[in-house]
């Protein structure tokens, strides 16, 4: 589908927030100018981000692998499967069901990927010829998925490095934070983090998305942001279980706080900045997802707590609950890290080992008393070191094998909060 000349959609006129609620802000032209954006993935999140980007003036195409979805977007401005009540921006056009050709991919200067983490790799492979051709002039890449790949236990940035190389991984950007798609399409005020090892790319991505109802904050801690986004889904399942069992606010607040401590501890092993876990992508998304039935992960947990079987829940959920896969990957990862995280482990046993919701509650409330706060400890594993070396944030000279008798220097600032290492660290 050819592009018009690079002017704002609708000429010089600012697009209006036609479907906004009482919260209306004047739109401004993004400071990076209008872009040609391709959104890959036409589920809830890809659709809502494409709607936002088209509405604020970017020439936006959404790729759907289903012909009916393409037809419905282009004819009725509707997604027949997700966010079905919403009428999408008339400026948004769909392409597909075939993946865009190499020549078409050359037209875009921003590519947003909103494919569930377990399928991300297969879609990413289609972009490799583009990256090989464009080398350091690759389009700005924004990844919006929140999960860990089962089997490899890879974060999205590691999948990118594996499929596309470290040069692409280093400039990729990751959008995360408290952001239910169904609220974004209603133009409810939403705030997110966009992170990259490249501050320039993170800031550029922020400028593409930033508008009155959708605020962006940049970060240079993509690993912390991705870990937080993936892990909160597992803890949302735990919080849902508590709700399904009939527990109330004390339980949830305690669970979320201990979940935050587990997340910081795991983050430390990945050399993530502990402060990231206090950000929008950290506690922001953790609070949101652990406290709302609009969360699919919370819903899975709640239905398990009420006694439903996992297979039936997943068959009838109708949308992706990343936490189910991430719980399995996290179990494997915790083993490799030689680290315990009792809540995450209890979710794994509930999903994969036949434990019941009541078993889970007994186990977590049967933990011994312990100091709540412990000194932070950097517990980097060979898993995280391999990855950090691959993307160039750790040189081989800094690895433990090159540092007789001790851990290598850790480049991130040390936490003063003291809550990122739990007292049961081995
Ligand atoms: N929905 C939200 O509110 C929300 C918010 C923030 C982040 N996210 C994250 O965004 C990611 C996508 O979630 P979602 O809510 O859009 O999921 P969804 O279940 O609503 O949709 C998933 C979409 O991906 C498509 N898809 C799956 N495998 C594919 C493949 N191999 N090739 C092409 N398309 C494929 C499906 O057809 C579907 O359109 C997840 O990682 C999720 O955690 C979602
Ligand atoms: O519906 P969930 O549980 O996948 O959560 C969606 C988003 O991650 C919320 O920020």
C-alpha cells in the first residue's frame, strides 16, 4: 500500500482526539516529525499502539497475518478479534496477510513489534534481510512485548541479539509500563518507560509516541525494564490467586511488596539498576497488573484460585497471558542463577507441578520469619554474563574467570535500598 508524501495525516491540520473521554489535550507535532510506522502484530496491544500512532499523525500501517483482520481494519476501522468495541483511527491502514516484502519494509523508518514473546523470534527473522541491507541505518525498533522465551529463558533483547546480532540489540528500544490497551484506545492518561542501551534511540522512540494522553520517559536500562515487564506477569498470577481464594487488601499489598523485592533481587543478577524496579516499568506495572481484573495474568490466577483448571482457562481466555510461559522460563532461570524467589516458584508449582491454590497459600504463609531488608548482593550468573558480553556491556576481561578469587567490578550503581537481595540468598 503506497505512502503519501511525508506530511501529517490530514494535511497541516492537527488530528483531533475524537474518541477521547473528558481528558482532552491539544496534540502537538512530534518533535522527531511525522514518521512512517509499521506495527507488527494486530492483537490488543499492537492495535492500540497503531491507533495511537496513526491518530497523532504518523503514517501508520499495521500488519495482520489474518486476511479478515486486514479487511476489517481497512473497511470498517474495526479489529474483529480484539478491542471489538473500539473504532480505530481512520488514518490507520492494515497490510497483510503476507508479511511485508523487502521493498515495502524499506519504506518505514519506525517498526513497532507487539508479538507475544513466544512468537517474537519467528517474526523477527523476517526483518534480518532488512537489517543486513540497511546496516547502521536500520529503522527505529520498538519492542512492546513483556515476557521471557520458554526453553532459552531469553529476554526479548537476547532474542534480538541471537536473531539479528548485537548491533541491532544495542539500538533496539523497549516500551513497558502500566498500559492496558483498552484504556489507551479510550485516550485515558497513560505513562510508560521506553528503554535502550542507546540513550539516543530511547529518546527518539519517546518522541515518536509522546503526546498529551500518552507520556513517555526514557531509560538506559533495557534489561531492568524488560525483566520487570516479564516478571510482573508471574506475580500478577499470584495476586489473582490470592483474590480467587477470597483474600483481600492486606494480602495483596504484602504480596506485591515481596514480589517487588524478588524482582529487584533477580534484576541484580542481570546487572539491572535497582531503581528501575521503582519505575513505571517496575512498580507501576506491578501494581496495575496485580490489582485489576482487566489483567489477563491476574484473571488466570483468580480463576485458578476459584478452582478452575488451567487448560480450560487458557482455552477460554481469548488472549495472551505471558505470565504462564514466563513462570516456566523463570523457574529454569532461577535454577541457573542459583537463586530462590518463593512467590515465583509457588506460581510455577501451581501451573506446572499440580499444586493447588490452597497449597500455594499454605506454602507462602509457612515461610519462616526473616529480616525484611538485606544488603544488596551482586549475584551475576554465567547466563547473564554471556549475554552482557554478547551485547558489549561487559568485556571478557571483567568476567570472573579473568578475575582470580573474586567477582568482577559491577558497572551499575549499587542499591542503597537494600531490598534487592532477600535473606535466603544462597
Ligand atoms: N494487551 C495489553 O494491554 C498489553 C499491554 C502492554 C503490553 N502487552 C504485551 O504485548 C504483547 C502482545 O500482547 P497482546 O495483548 O497484543 O496479545 P493478544 O493475545 O491480544 O494478541 C496477540 C497477537 O499476536 C499475533 N501473533 C501471535 N503469534 C504470531 C506470529 N507468529 N506471527 C504473527 N502474529 C502473531 C496474534 O495473531 C494476535 O493478533 C505481549 O507480550 C503483552 O504482554 C500487552
Ligand atoms: O493483561 P496483562 O496481564 O497481559 O497486562 C497487560 C499489560 O502488561 C499491563 O501493563
